[in-house]
C-alpha cells in the first residue's frame, strides 16, 4: 500500500454480501427453462463478466430468446430478494478504518447507478465515498471505461490507487486502469480462481484490515 492514497471499491460481493440471492435468482430462471440449477460451488467457478457469457455457460440459449429477457427477469428476482442481503461482516468497520487513515474512497460497480446509491443510503455508508460510479443499465457489462472516466474526472493517478474486488474481472479492470489490486475471497469467485491472477488475495475484510495494519 506504499504510495496508495485512493481505494476503489467494488460493491457486489466485496462490500455487499449478495451471493446467496444471486444464486437463488438465477436458479429461478434456470428452473423456468428446464435447465439444471447450480449450487454455490459451481457458481463460484462459472460466474464471470460479461454476464451474457456466464448465462450461456450455464445453459441459456440466446438463439431462442434475447439476452435482455433473462437479464431483466434476474434483476426483478434479485431486487425482490435484496432486502435479505446485508453488508459483509466488518464492511462498515473497514470503510471507517480507511476513512480515519485519510484514504479517498470510491465505488466502481457493474450495478445500476440509482439502485446502487439506494443501497448505500440504506446501509448509511454513502458518506464514506467521494464518488460512486455504476452503470446506466442493468446488464452488468465491463467497468473499464467507467473506471478510466472516473480517474480522469477526479484527477486520480492510477499508481496511487488500489482496487479492492472479489472477481477475476476486478483484477483485469485494475490492470487496465493501471492501479494496484487486492482480491477478497468472500464474494462471487472462489479463492482458487482468484489466486490464479497472481494478485494479493485475502479471505475476508477482517483479514484485509489486518493486512493493511
């Protein structure tokens, strides 16, 4: 963390523990189409970005229906269940920890902007972030362009920033932004998959806080 003054947080899976409702929601869509459902172990291995590729990997056929149909249905199921999901243990504590240390904190997420901001308000953590950057739609595409624009608009030097996420895509985004990366294995990818990136990997936010200290 030497020379780092900015933390770029991913949201889903990193700070927000939504993995169970994601699995429940996608399994509803699979059941409706007569496709084998997935358990958590398989989900951690096959989930990825862009989500269209992940959908095809688990059995959706976009010659039979447009990708937008299950994508919108998933969002409907997800937000019907979202009140069941909480922040990860120690999420508020680590945000406060970085704030006390004087780090600038940002969110870079593939979640839709207004829904993301609503959840931040719900958990009363919006105050920790100088900027919150989500997508303008619900289709969870790449965050690279969003991140580049955010760094440019805020005049943040990439080599002074560290992206903290929970997926291989977060590592790929960090590389393309030119910033450091730490991956937390309590979200949407397995620890084995994360370690294959060569990035620093911690098991949870408590371990991350210990690492920084």
